[in-house]
């Protein structure tokens, strides 16, 4: 693990985004870094496609919630 120096404004944006996403600041930064890397490695995929691919790889599936018992 290391320390990454970022601009104050970017840190403020991380803080705000982490609150909205219910993530820690470090987890939000890691998410943005991972999505950025995936975007550079897969320039033909949209954010939604990248996120869906990552969720599928993690074993998360979209359940059919219509008519699901409560």
C-alpha cells in the first residue's frame, strides 16, 4: 500500500462522491481508479457495460424482482 498525492479539489470530489455512494473515501478512489483502468483497457465498452461485467465476474446477478415473494 502506498500514498497517492492528489489535488485538493479532487479529494473534495472524492469525499462528496463517497458520501453519496456509501463508500469510504479510499474505497471511492479505488473504484474510480479501477473503472478508469478498465475504461482504458476496454475503450469500446460503456461504464454500464464495464460495471455489469465486473458484477457478473463477482457472481452478482440481476434477479427477476417482478412477482417476488416478500
